[in-house]
C-alpha cells in the first residue's frame, strides 16, 4: 500500500557560473516559458541577476522589500556577497541553493533567487502569492446551530482557524511534503497530551512512506493511506467544518490538513462516528440524543426498506397485513414487471435525479430535483411502469439516507441497497439476512488506523455508549471515550461539576 521512498541524491553544485550560462540553463529547463523573468543589476561593481516566475510571486512586496534595498546596497559601503546580502536583507528567512533541481522546484512554489556572479550559491527568498477565497459557510455539512465557517483552499488559513479553536500549547501541527512531481504541504494535527502515541506513529509512518507523484486533495490522500482500499466503507472521517475537526482533535484523534484542499480528515474513525454531528452538542442533551438515535434508525430504514418490500412481494406475502396487501395488489394491477425490476428502475431514476441536481447550478439543481421527481414519478405510475406504493417506499429510503451528516457515508448506504435488493429478489428475507450478515462480518474485520471499526460494540465498551449512541448532560460527561485510547481519559471532576454555585442571598 505504501512504498517507501528512496533517499534522494544530493545535487551537484552548478556554481560559480556566468549569468548568461545560468539564464540559458533555466530557459532550456522551462522550455522557453515567458513567465520566467530575469532582472540584471550592477551593485558594488558586481553583476547580479534576480530571477523568478512572475505569476507565482507578489510583485509589490518584492519591489519594496527586496529590489529597492538591493539597488541601494552601495550606500551601505559594504562589499556585496551572499553573506552581506542575507544580513542586510533578512526578509522571509533567506537561504541558499546550489542544485539546479532545487532551484527549479523553488521557482515553482514562489521563491525569488538572487545570484551574484562568481559566488558559490544563489540566495533565495520566499515571496509566494497565495490565492484563496474568503471564509464562507459550509455547503455539504450544513447545520442550524453552531459555527458556520468552513475550511478554504489556503492551508495557512485552515491552520489559523484550528489554532483559533484550540488555544493550547499542546496542539501539534507536524509538517510533511508529499508528492514527487507536484509536492504539497501536509500537516498532521494532534494534541500531544491526548493523542495515542501508537496512532501518531502509524499516521506519521504512512505519510512519510507514501510514494506518489501528486496528491490532489485531502479526500484523495485519505484513500491512499486508509487501512483498506478495497471496501466501500470510508475509514477516515472527512469534514469541511473546522469545529467538527477541532472537536475530534480534542477527543484524542489525529487530523490531517492538505494544501489547496477545503477539507480535512480525522482518524481513527468508527462506523458510528459518521452518524455524529457537532450540532448534537449545541442542543439540549435530550434533543441531541433524539437526533442521533433518529439517524441510526434512518440508516436501517434506508438499507432495509426497499429490499424488504421486494422480498415480501416476491416470496413472503404472509408478513404483509391483509388490508395493505389489497392496496398493494390494486396499485400493481397495471404493472407488468416483477418487483425487482420496478424497484431497481425507481432507485436508478432517483440516483440520476440526485446526480443531475448536484451537477447543475444550485438554483437549477433544486428545481430539477423537486420538479423532476414529481413529474417522473407521476408519469411512471400513469404509464404502468411502477406502483405508487413503491414510490413512497423508495422516497422514504432516499430521505433516510440524506439524514447522514457524512456525504461519503450516505453514498455508501445508498450503494448497499442495490445488492440487498437483488438478494431479496432471488432469496427473499433469507437473502436480506445473508446480506446483512455479510456486512456485519465485513465491518468486524475493518480497521481504521489499526483500531476496530465497530468499537464500542466490538470490542465491547459499554461506558462509551453515552458518547456514541446518545448524549448525556455535560456534567455527566467527565471522561473521554475509551474507544480512541487517549492518554488521559478524565476531562474534569464530576463532583465539582455537580455542585451548584449560587450567590448567597
């Protein structure tokens, strides 16, 4: 899964070199790219060249902080060398480079190079121009209560938000570079006093040993380093909400942020963590518990309702009450197809509408989903392609799947329905039981960062039930979940929390 990188050979210095030769080498390397700019100067009787890629850097900052002090260097009365240059213009932590490949990579990430002819190194300064959008409302994980901002494509902004939410010196943001062709900055985020050392070492090793050309996004990186890439269930929790990200970090989990990615992921995750929402914390514990239990019920409805309908109409008529069976029979009088065909047809049409609505512009997509569903459903019933009762069943299954806070997990639930429908058509309720048994065995074998996927059900951690399946009042939540094995279980003193401190009259 992870291919260990071979140590890179240190490049051979090309300096000292004539400026004309250096310029020719760089132009050849960049295939004559017109965006590569060279500016020549004569300072202290020495030839100097400044080169950079113009769209990668902030020209205003270069002009004010670098070029102007450079051309006025004569006024200092010092001899121009790399050392005196770096001491006189110490902006943005200057360093030196000797290897042509190192210089090429530096130009691509927004570095400005100054080469003084006959010197043995080139001095580089970072003046990268960062393009990013402003902080906006989360789209895929919308909530009513709580913070509304989401991550952006700027890694520095995302780190700043996390630091703002977790004001603790224990917060660690460990730096990694991933990608051989297009390297990207990656940050491993965790609380040093809470995160399990084995988890930290495992994640660190997977990030270090990942050998790929490029990583497009945090969601792509997540798939590279998950415990198993050959199953449908997501093993790391992806989120675009900084509050959800920070909440998981304070529970003892690890987080990963990627440059140019508007989302991050946390690990280890469990099957049940995908049904949690930070909105549960912002409500009263009774309402939060109700919503969490509702999501669990909705998950089972989404998975089982349509397959049970197909199994009942195909084999097990006896489980349907007589009055409902009469209604179903009347609605299916004009339908010439077996239940499996009309169920798969409606499920397929629903997925088409959902995908079309997601790809179209927002206002058009909403109209397409509502109007398209009504028109197509009514037309299908009048044409005798399906029954109106099945439309209700499929609609309920779809609505139930949309209650899941995690978009990836909701997609997983919808995909699971299709093989269960097929099993129900061939084997009835026995087929559904076989399919569910297979899913349970499969999830029992799954791991997330080496941790069991079904904890706290397996292995059994009854004391964690109030943190997974329902909520308790905050004064009764004095301990962290044991499932993630944090260094410190205790959050605060439960005895102190139960004390009522009123002002004496």
